[in-house]
C-alpha cells in the first residue's frame, strides 16, 4: 500500500486527499448502516498517531456535521498542531486523551446509547508487541463496553493485529467490521488475525482516479457479488446434455461413501448426468442410494480399482465433459499402478518403466486419447506424488484440490510452512505445475498459473468433517462439466460450499453437528438465493 500510495502521489493525488476520501467513506458507511438515525448513538474514535488515526478524525468531522454525537480519544497525537484534530474540533467535535478515567466517565453516561467504536489506534506499520500503556487502555476499553450495545469498526486492521503476518496481541479489540482502505491487508487473511477482523468493507481512497488498474496484480478476495456473476444461467429450453456429463472415479471397499458424496454434490450443483466408475463391491454397497446415476463397473481386486480399468475408462472419457478422480480411492500398490497407467495414457510417448513402486510397472500399447478436464482429489493426489514430474503428464485444464497434508506430500514442504504462507506457495506451484490449485482449509486459496489467485474470506468448522472435501470436488467437477473453466468453477464452488456449511450449522444449531451430506442438502437454497439476484 505504501508503494501504491507513493505512485498515486506522483500522479497528483495528495495524501491529504486520500485521507479525506477515506474519512468520507467511513462516515458514509456509518450513516448508511444506521439508517441516518442520529439519536441515541455515540461514535467513539480511538485515534492513534498514524494515518488511520487521521482517517478516523476526518470521519468524525463529517459525522459531527451530520448531527451525530462523537468523541475522539487520542493516543500519542498532538491535537494542537495536528491538522485533522484541529479541523475536527473546529467542527464541534470533542477530543480527549486516551486515559482510563476519562473513558470510564463517558461510557457510564451512555447507558441507553448504541456505541460505535472506530478503532484507529494502530495501523499497517504496527508490529508486536503493543506498548504497555496502550495495551492497558485497550483492555480497559474492552472491559467497559462488553455489557453495552456496541459495534467495533476497525480501520484497516484491529489495533494489536500485525497487518502483514496476522500475529495478534490478546489486547486487540475484536472488530465486527474491518474497513480496509483500498485493499484488504494480507495479515487479515491469516490466523489469528482473521478471527479479530469480522467482515470486510473496502473503502475507496481515490487510487483509481490517478493510477487505473493499480490493483490488477493483487489477490482477489471472493465476494458474493462476484459469485452472483459466475452462477450459470439455466435455460428452460434444455436437456440433460445441456448441463454436462461428468464421470466420477474412486472409492474402495473401505471408503465407499466418498464417491457417492461427490456424485450427489455434482447433481445438486446442476449436472445433467453423473456417471460413477467403481468396482463391483463398492457398487453393491452404494448403488441403491443414488438411483439417478449411471454406473460403469471397473476391474478391481478386493474392492480396489486395478490398472486393468484404464482402457474402459478411456473409452468412457471420450463421452465425458469433466472427470473427477480420487475420492476414497485408497493408497496401495494397486491404486498407484492404476493412477500411473491412467495418467501415462495421455502422453504422446510410451512410458515403459517407472520404478516408483516396489514392482516396476510396464505399460505397453496404451491407447492415446484427448484428455478431458480433470479434477484430481484425495488419494489420487497421493498416488500422483509418487510419479516423478507427474505434472508433465497432464494438460493445463486440470484442477487439483489438496488439503495442507496432501499439498505437503506433493511438494515436500512441511505442513506448518504451507499454512504459514498459503497464498505464496499456492501461487508458486500453480505456475510450476501449470495447473489450477485449490488449497483447502480455512481461508481456501485458489491459484491459477495465468488468471491469478483468489482467497475465500470464510472460515467455519462446519467444513471440518469427513466427506466435505469430496463434496467440494464433486461441485467443481459439475461446474467444469457445465462449461466453466477450472479457476472460475473452483471459485464458485468454494464459496457455495462454505455458505452451505454456514447455513447447515444454522439449521442444526451447531457447527459441530454438520455432516457432509447436510452441506449437499443446502446447495439448492444457496444457489436459488444467488440466482434471484441475477
């Protein structure tokens, strides 16, 4: 942001004007949020020495002029010589020192008032630790407002959260909304900072007026408005082929339900026809639970898919719009050989011998076919990791959906390092492998080698249950089968998946009670609500 602002200044946008734009945006949000009602509302500004403290003072000035009751508590800011402070005071505002006794007196006189707290004490340049006197004041503020009708609006980031790393002091206020100047800062999209940030609201500060396209290289923050544009339009004049034929391959006798969850999620996401490729023992267990599906029985051994299934699948793939590979597949020598033979089938050169397993596998006269779009998930990813330079066997129209453990297996990077820098690692390997990567988990990251990176600003433990990843993979496959590119299909699916998890938790009264099938059952309502906005 410092560089963006510096560039804007060099093109004629002053720091003062950016601050004025920011303050206006904050004030407009509060006025709109409160419906313009000024009675029984108190706007408290926590004002620090930096630019975000200045943003708060500008906002308070505009609110005073609209008739709102405001008070600024200033920390390490010389009001006498400060331009924003003087302007605020001259407009009729009240500026007080950030002291406990002064704050206590004000709060005790607002028993029946709605309190808005604008937190602008510490900004983007803050790094831990917090000074003791400020930490004491923040803890005092939290204790005094806890029993009040209050809402905290953080400016750029809650004070006490590092905007770069997400590291957080216990004294940091928990924001209901973080009002981000021009862009959401990276630390707000990392834990534990995310847990203190609430929802995000972007405030324009005027960068577009002098440097159009300044943000084109930034990570995209997935929003409801974006998803409304992505959701496919369903024509009345259609048939099952209109909405895609998808093929789901996976499951073993120990994990029969995984591919069933994926297939159901594909149907609930709008697929016209879903076919499952499974072994006979798996078919016998799950077929009656999905009468809408068609089935291809694959050769297997003790319920595991064997490499003899490849030729059958290649014939089926020629009639398919998208293929899901992996849910419940299982990890053993049989499934590893199956994945090796299948992936090798799409090479224009014969693969004669690869010694990644104890018994070397020889592949002779494999039929060459065009590769359909693949979504590769779960155990298939672990099998891929055993194939040297596996990504060279697959075209760019592939989406891989690892959780952090699977990403660790694929990259050799420890899980904690992946979790500490999810965006950078996803971006790096998307480019290296030339594949779309969906790095699952809280704050899911979707990275594409050409289209950039998106992050889902949603985290819910509703999704921390077995089978939810299988649901997501089935959804992505469905939208790819309906004609969407893998990156956009992944963005859409991740958002719907998370929202369905939230809605399921509301229905059952607890995030702990949500099962993967409950998420599938919420997809219809979530899609309908979005479609009505189109």
